[in-house]
C-alpha cells in the first residue's frame, strides 16, 4: 500500500455501528456519495434503518443493508460479521459511532450509580473493542482496512455528560493508539473527537444549553453532525497516511 489520498470509495464496503444515529447516518451519506456500500448495525428497528439506507445514493457494488446487533453482545457482532461476509464479501471501513450516555454532574457521585457506570463503559468502550474484534479478520483481508472510532473531547478534558463517559472515551483514545500499532499495516486506526454537537445524543440538552455552549467556543457555534462526518470522510480519503491519531473537531472548545 502507498496510502495515497483518494477521491472515491468505489467498491469499498463501510460498516457503521449506530448508523441510524445523527453522526452515523451523516457519515453513511457522505461515504455512499463517494461510492461506498453501507452496512448499518443498530440495536433495533432494522426496517426503519433500511428505509433510511434506501435514501442513500445507489452504488455499483450492491445495495446498502441493515443488520441488527447490540455492540455489547459479542456473539451478535460475530454473527453480523458473518452476514457481511455472506452478503457483501468484504469490509474495508469500520466506523464505531454507536454510543450511550446520560447527564450526571461530575460532583454528583451518588447519581453515577454502579449500574449506570457499567452500562456507559460497557457500551462506549467494551462495545468498541468487541466490534473491532469481530470485524478485524475482514478488515485484514481487505489489506487496506480503516477503523474510525467516534470518541469525544471528554476523553482528554474530563468534562462531559458524566465521568464514566469521559473515562470510556479516554479508553477509546488509548485503544485507537494501541491498535494502530498492533494492526498495521493492513489496518489503519483513527479517532475523531467532537465537542458539543447539535444532536439528540445527550438527553435533556436543548437550545438553551447549545446557546450557552456556543458562547464559550472560539469559533462561536456548536458542532454540526456534518463536521464530524466530514472528518471521518477525510480519514478514508485525504488523511490516508495517518494512523493512531485523534482528530479534534470541536471549534476550539477544548482549548
């Protein structure tokens, strides 16, 4: 591999966890526009997800399709990888965008219960590792595989929806660096770290929160899902000689 930049993704298959989410679907749309066949893995509603995928640009390598699996269920992930093998024959790009959180103030130690802590870490950290483990054989077989982990500036600022989420994202950043070395050169591993994003991902955050956050950001607005999706697109196209890196897309919020 020369890892030269490319402008197209024709013939590539991109698997996206949480593909029906705001960032996941924005990424799917961008990659499909460049020719990639999209496989979305979500916990539920495969018919609804398939309807979303049917709105994407058609590609020459086959129809986009939805699979159902929880990223906390390793057996289901393995079965999903087998389905990708049978139906698409390959996986070149894996985007880990599925996640879960719930707002708990950092000083509310009792509010961050053991159950919530475990659920957040299980989904946002172990789930990422389990998904990578399930799809690594396909990505290695590609010979030009790419993993992009959707992380967060919470992973290095310590400030976010809750402490467990920040810790989990710090773990994702470390996984990114460690696996970039372990899986090279057949697979590149990168992370994209947004700040505050205008989406429904964090329950209870609305226009008032967004306006206050925007006032503190050097670029004077909160993030859009397209900011993150375009960074993921760049990982697959123009940033091809990068691995192990974390790209911060936060308008300067973490400065």
